[in-house]
C-alpha cells in the first residue's frame, strides 16, 4: 500500500488499535523502551483496557491509552499525545496516581503495590532544553540523587526529535511512529515492527477504522479550537479587568478623566461607571 494512503499511526485511536491488541508488538516496543537486562525482559503481558468502545463519540471521556500488567507484576500505561494542552505535567501525575491507586483492594497492605510506569509518546517538543528524544523521570533525593522509590517512573518520547537514522531497536520504533516507507520498515528487520506496519495498512483500508480515525481527528480539532477560543477570551477579560483597575487607581490618585481616558482607552461612559 502506498505510504501516502496510510493513516497516521500517531492518531491515538489508531495507536491503541496497533499497540493495545497485539502482545508481540507491545512487548517488543516496551522492551526497547525499558531496556531491562536480559533476566528482566518482558516475557508476557495482560492488557487491562484493550477494548475500544464501538459506540464512542470520541469525547473528552474517551480513553485511548493502553494499560497493561507485565509478567513481573508491574503496570504500564502507554499513551500517545498529539498536542500539548498546557497542563500536561498535572495530567501525567493524575494518570500515574490512578494507575497506582487502583492496584490496592480494600484492606490490602501497601506492600502489594507494584511499580507503575507511564510511557508517553509526544508529538511535540516538551523538554525544550534538551535534544535527546527520550527522557526518564523518577523520584530522587534532591541532594544525594538517591532513588526514593522505583514505583514511580515516567518515560517521555518526543517524536519531533527523532533522527532519520537508527542504530537500535527503540530508534527503529520511533522512526516507524514518525512515519516512514514500507521499504524502510522491511530494512529494519524486526518482525514486530513488520506486524505493526501490516496492521497499519489493514486499518488504513478498513472503512470502519477509517471512519473512527476521522471522527477522532474531528473531535480533537474541535476540542483544540474550543480551548484556544476560551483561552483568548480569558486573556481579553483579564486585559479589560486590568485596564479598569488601573483607571480606578489613576482616578484615586487625582488624574483628570481626560488623562485617564487617553492612557487606558476607556470611554467617558465607561469611566463614569467606575
């Protein structure tokens, strides 16, 4: 299938269909990210939310992340984020907290809690102070850098920073996510990436998957437009309020109405109402 007819794997609906339904694909990708020693490599995985609601309207409550439990008991939340909403740090912490908190049943001791790893693939530059596309975040003593707990780990992968060339398995996966040709995928010589490419091609030709993909794109576009409008309106309201407060201060300090109007841009009628 021609590459220009393929859907964008970074669409979160499509991403979940590819990485949240096939063990081989998920395990190979996760192993390339976590880079555990051989004895800790992921051998099996249980998907905990691999369903995609067929009746979903793709609203704010729709979840297209992949939650899985690994064979060592730890939990992984894997998600694709197309745009920076401006509150991403808090969103990351909230998702991690929910993943950690849901492990504990009523009356169970805290010792049963397992490490929770949140892997975020970002289609934007988040850590602008660095060039590397991968960032690991954990809990450390700020003075000694000693690890406080291994139960919290964030891994961020910034797609725009991925180079065109690749030298290891993770870089191959990132080039695939960034978008490349089938010929290039074949050169990578990785059966899991080949399978991901085949799944992408299949979904790109499936009318139902394509319709859901388009619906998700439309929702995200409408949502982002709405958020931008609200922010602009908020800024405008803030500017007007600041102008009014400044005008009140000038009047209290004895400036004439003419001077106040000239500096703030308020009309005589607006100034009269203050």
